[in-house]
């Protein structure tokens, strides 16, 4: 089955539903991780975004979780796909009701057919023709969850008369609203028909009346003599003609009286737009208030105006001056100048995504009436407001007991971050991608950024790793783990998992160490590289924005999981083919050179809300100076005094090497005081005093081709390295 909602929705311009029953047949495969707009309800819906038949699927994760389908007519057979996910000895039921109050169990699923991790299996159930409510419910839970997908409820085959009302080619439900537009002095027709789906008896329509404030602007397009008899399996085409007497919104109600057994009186509402635009709202909403302001999220609400909906625009760092354009329907993520659309709906509250620490966000709310091409915005004096997010959410006193000179520093930090609440690897998409990383972009899509390369990838919600081509990257590679257990908390620790593209980043990095590529680059993607470092070892270099974050993630893993007699440390040798390890000097250099960004700070706070632990090296990057991550021992002197000549040489990076025009020198974030370049005869050919910078780009284009020695003076001593000029 293709992933689309198959409930019968109106296709004429736009349709909005009140609470009503689903017209049969009705079906859903949970595309977009959402239910059909009419007749389908659930208590706190959840979805599997990476599993289904195909994904996504509806998730029943706790006892009492239910999905109810309220149908408008007599149901026949129902088909569905169901699967257990670590399902135990619990009970899952399908129940039926005629009134929505008293339910009878029609089928029970238990350990006999959905135990363990069963694949999705297609099932069929014949429903009672008197049923109007169908409930899927997780009755008792004894471990595991249940997945449901591809639910189809068919209409029963009936011989007696049964009315189906169509607008355009689609069946509509009772008490729904439909739209049509026309200019003054002309008419437009809303296509409308009555169909008898009974196989034997005729449907008798005794009247069709039009009432309401502007009823005089609407009439039946075809002249009828009542009662109208619609033969079995036949259709009567009628139509509603709209001839506006004024501009703006014009409303009426159409009522059909017939001998239909379920709906002897069937109504639907019509809104006509004179001159093809709704009436402009008279006033804007008021009182914009912000609440639950965090580094990674905020909520906002306002007081409604007399309007059908509100479009919310936002900008970062400056007030919104842009305005929406009449006749244009906007989707979240659409851009109006430099402002982004948060949402456009009748809701008076919103929770924008893509919120970061220490940032100021400005919002403007405009009232509107109408739908789609008939939308009319009030563009003057919108409701405005702004909110600045906190710089951090580190709890007061969190690190009051940490002393970097203490020999117990590592165990003290471990005590802060362990134990923690495990969040499962399978929930990463829902909890980290959907709720944190993904953000709105144009065309109603979402986008996510590869952490290693910085390349954006757009997708239609819900997020799916396979379809988007992304993966959950263990920055501290899982092949480095001293313990092999994919169910353990260290495997699913969100502090170590970053979204990266599988083929252009994850597969290239593999389990190679991170480092600075200076030669033999064989793979370049955006601002990431795979090649050799200054020591001739193959390494992967992520973009600058991820270097500090990657280093701090590795520091965290070493500190969090050094426990119970097992030492987690940076590997000195990765494998038989990668006989070298992860250089901590490079990581410490990145830790200094690329301090935590607002994104990294927000991520740390958000993961803290899930796991109940923080990465202390994001809150205090300087802690890394006092730990030797090659053996997890305490460095009393820290970075400033604990650096030996060998460590200084290892930290000294010259790139590119060989070079032709410029080279860049850096020494693990140490302050550079002076550099001198000598030829192979020991003659000084170039020097420069530096203002204690941590990195220096040097123009060497004037030097002859050949081999040179560059000597750099740092606050921690002198260090030299050979460089080749081509």
C-alpha cells in the first residue's frame, strides 16, 4: 500500500471537518505520522517512524493506549497489519460499539500470535453492520509494544437504500464545510451529487433546503421536483450555484432530507467568497505570551480575534517587518522575505522548532479569514513579541564539588553523569530528530543537517533513516567499545550519537580516528575530508562546526563508562588494519579552538531532559585539560603545565603539507608567540612575531620549492617540523 491517507476527503479547493464520522470506506497507513482528519481519534498518538509495512506505523506503547475509528455507515470487513515489538504476555484487543459507550471484544491478540518481535502480519475481521465505533486497545502490558499499520474499514454490502453525498469526486461526511468563490455579477458552481449505494432499494430525497445568513446567494444548480427517487447504485447530479451579492465571506447550510437509514437529515455547510476573497478580519489577536522558555524550546500563546486563522512569522535577531500576501496559502517553513512561517492555522498557541540557546527570536501574528486561494490577511499592526532563550540550563551548584586539582576528578565527574536514564537507540528518530534536530523548510518539508559535513537533507515527515539516507553515528566508534552489547546504555547514549549521512559521511569515516587531513585527500564532502594527517595516518576530519562537539562527546564517553573495573579510553590501536589510535592532542586542540556552540549547548540541555545527565565537558571544556584520555588518569598540571616536548610535537600541526601558497600552523590551542622558517642550510628565510594567536596562516608563495624547517615558539615551549614547498 502506498503511504497516503485514504480516508475520503474533499478535493475542491479546501475542506475543514468538524468532529464527525468517517465515510466508508476509510483507511489509514499513518503516513506523515498522523491520523485522518475525520472519524479517527487516539489518546496521545505515537508512531514507529522506522518500522511498519512500510514505515511509519501506529505505536501502542502502554496499557490503555487506544485508537478509535467512528464510521458513518454499516461496516463490513476490516483489514489491518499488526506486529509485536518485544511483546510479552500482555493482551491487545479489537472492540466494537454501536454508541461509543459500551464496547464488546471482537478479537484478542496475545503471545500466541504477536509474541517477541514478530513481523507485520495482515489480518481480516468481519465487523457487525450495527457497529459505528471500532477500538484498537492495549489492554494489559507485560513488556513490549504493539505496532499497527494499513487499517482499512470497508462498507458492508447493503440492499436497502443508503445515501452517499459527494462534493466533486469525493464523498463527504455529515456537517462538514466546503468552499467556492466567484466575482460579483457572475456565478460559480460547487459540484454536488447524491449517490445511492444500496443494491436493491431506491433512495427517496424529500427535500434539499438552503438556509443561513446569506442563503439568497446560493441555489440548486439543477431544477428538481421533490421527492427525487435515486435508483439503486445510481447518482443524481445537482450542484450548488453561488452568485455573490457582495464581496467577502458568504455562508449557508444545505440540508438533505431522505429515507436514508443512518442520516435521514444530512447537512453540510458552504462558504462562498465574493470577488474570490474572504472578508478581511477587523482586528488582530492580542496578548502574546511566552512560557516554558528553554535553550532548546519555547511555547507561546495569544488571545484570539474574530478570525478564522492566524499566520505566525518569526525571525532570529531582528523584528519581523514582512507581511503575508492575500490569496497565498503558506506552509510551515515557507519564507516571506527574511521571515519564516511557523504555522498557519486556527490554533492560538504554537511551539516553534529550531530554537537554540542564547538567541533572540521575534514573532509577528496576523489574523486571516478564508482558505487557500481565498485567504485574506489583515496585514496592518500585527501582534508582535520577542523572546531570548537562556545561555545555558546548567543546574545551580551542579559542579560545586568538582576540583580539577583533585586526584578524584575523574571519579567525581563520573558520579555526576552516572547512572542515567537510558533512551533506546530505536527511539532516536522520534526523540532526537523529530523533537530537536529537524526543522521546517520550504514546500511543507523538514530538513536535517549532517553533523559531519554540514549538508542539509530535506524530507517529508515523518523522518525515516533509510529514506533520508541518514544514520546515528557513534562518534566514539562502537567498534572501540571495550564491551560489545547493542542493548546496553552505552550503545544508545544520545550524548555520543549524532545524525550524519550514511554514504557521504558515516561510511567514509568508518571507525577511523578523527584528525587533521594534510595530504592524500581521497574524499571531500562539503567541509569534511578523509586523508592522511601529518604523521601519514589515515584520518577523518569533520567540518569545523563539529570538531569541538566530537571531541567533547569522546571525552564524555571515556568518563561516563569508566566504571566497574572497565576503563573506557581512547584507543591506541584500532584494528589490525588501523594500527594507530585516536590522538587526544588533536581532540584537546579542537576542544579549545572550537568552544561549545549554541546548538551544542541546547543539545546538552535537551539530552539532559531525556537522560537526566549532562556532558560536563560542554559545560566546562577546561576539565578535559586535566585528564589523560589514553589511560584515564588525572593530569595534575592540566594543559598549561602538563605538556611534555613529545606532546608538544604531537600537537604541532602544519597543513597543508606539502604546500604551494599558504600553510596554517597550530599547537593544540596554545598561544603562538613567534614563528621562524629555515632552509636546509639553517638560514632564516622568514619570521614573524605573533600576538598570541592559536592558529596562524602563513604565506609561503615567495619561497623557492624545497624542504624547510618551521619553528614555532609557544607559551609552552618551542617546537619544529619539516614542511615541503611545491
